[in-house]
C-alpha cells in the first residue's frame, strides 16, 4: 500500500490504541512482585515476566499467520481483549499456581496485539519513512509504558491493588473500542478456518529477517532483567513508587524514538544500532552498581535512550527485509526473538539474583555483556543486510 504521508487518521487511531494497550499491561508490572510474594510466591519472581513472554512467543506464529490470512485488525482486537479479560481475574487469584496460569494466559495479549499493529504500520507507512513511522508509533507505546507503571503504583498505594487491576482492564477494552473504527489493510482477506491454526516451520521462522531478529534477542535480555529486578531495587533504595524507574526510562525514550527513526532512514539501520547498544550496555553497568536513587535513575535515562533508539530501528529493519506478502510472518519471527530475549533475561535475572541484593551488580553486568555481543553481531555480521532507505530515492 503506497502513501506519501505518515499522519493519517488510521495511523493516529492505531497510535492511541497502542497507548492504551501498553498502559494496560505495563501498569501492573511494578506491583506484581509484591503481589506474588503476598500469596506465597516470593521465590518465583523470575517467572512473572518469563511465563508471560513464553506464551507471547508461542503465539507469535499463530498471530503472524492470522495477520497475513484473516487480517491485521482481528488479530489486534483479540490481543487487546485478552489483556482486558486477564486484568479482571487478578483480584481473584489467591494461590501461586493460579497466578502463573493467569500470567501464561495474559501473554496471549502481547503475542497478538503488537504483531497485528506492526504489520498494519508496515502496510500504511511510506517506504522511505518507515523508520520515522516506527519512531512516531513507538512514542505512543512508550507513553503507555511511562504512564502505566506510574498510574498503577499510584492507584495501588492510594486506593487498592484491585482498583489498579480493574483500571488496567478498562484501558485495554478502550483500546479495542478504538480499533473498531479502523479499516482493514490486508487486501486478500480470508474467513477464519480451523486450518489457519495449523503451523509449520515456515510460519515460525522467516529467514529474511534473521539479522534484525538475532540483534533484538541479544539486546532484549537487559529489558527482561529490568522488568524483573527494578521493583526490588527500588524498594532497597527506599523509593516509594516502584514504577519510577520504568517511568523514567520510558520518558527518556520518547523524544529519541522519533530522532532515531529519522536517522535510520537517512543513515541506515546499522548506523543507529551501533549507538543504541552502546547506551544499553552503559545503562546496565550504571543501574547494577547504583548505590543511591540518582545513580539508579541515571541508569534508567541511559536505558531509555538505548531502547528508544533500538526498537524503532529494528522494527523498521524487519519490515524492510520482510516479504511484502508475508509481512506478518516476518514480524512474528522478530517478536519471537523479542520474547525469547525478554523471557530469558527475566528468568536468568531472577535465578542469579536469588533475592540477594548483593548479586545485583553481577546480574546487570551479565545482561550488559550479552547486549555487547549484540553490538559485535551488528558490527561484523548484521551490516551485510543493512538497509539505507535514503539511498533508494530515484
């Protein structure tokens, strides 16, 4: 689909829907470690994120195939609806196994909604402005990630955890309402059939997007560690709001996303990734060795800059390399890598941490080293598949 401008009505609806969706499931994250501890699951904090991402990763091949067959909008609606329903159930969970089962179900939300969304953006974004479009779209997702944890922790502390969960559900369902006003961009749609759920290896792995996927996997381990350990780190430093680290790094990522997206269109995807991964490594070292709130939040700022540059660039790179007729498959492959990276980072962080604060510097240094491996991959291997859209101009 060819368009000359980014700021269409459909694009803005998509952005606002994503803002609400990301607010929904992120607003409960800072409070989940304490919630799990309160029902006797303090030793399973590493599973809060990893179980969630496991389901998201497992569902990517299905969401990618359905996005290419049934449509982008139905896939987005399903994912956002799952998020809304899951949030309604948390207040009724009283045992650890039920909590982990619910997290497993909740993971379907991010397994579907972002896949359909990224495919939709790929359909409507101009070829020479994909990085910019992903940067703008990422701004709204980042705002949701910033608003969500801050609001969630505030509601939990001033009202109740149950009120926080119900607010999360409301935001997810409002995102569904917005999607109802959007037109489908998939041209040759099919009615859903059970055989659409038959998955083969081609639906799981799209070789065209191997390089951005490997880069994303390696650079997402720090994200999994942050999601798992930042709340405990916040408590140790005496911060009243467990969501402040999340809010700080997300705000730091807002402006840089737009700049990084435009830069990747002009100078190439790899050129931007070189800098983004440098900031991710610096963020992990700063965060892990923090001894006071200001050092901790400085790490959050560095992390925000790194993720703000990293995400739109890799997403645009994935769309660049995807087959136009199997864009959902390519995006699903990328997101599988993302979920593996986050889930592995969360699982390893929780295991290495073991509820001993003295382990924090080692844990963050370790995931920082893995991100550095991502830099080596981009510098010496990934650049073979670099895309510089500005050079495509006639």
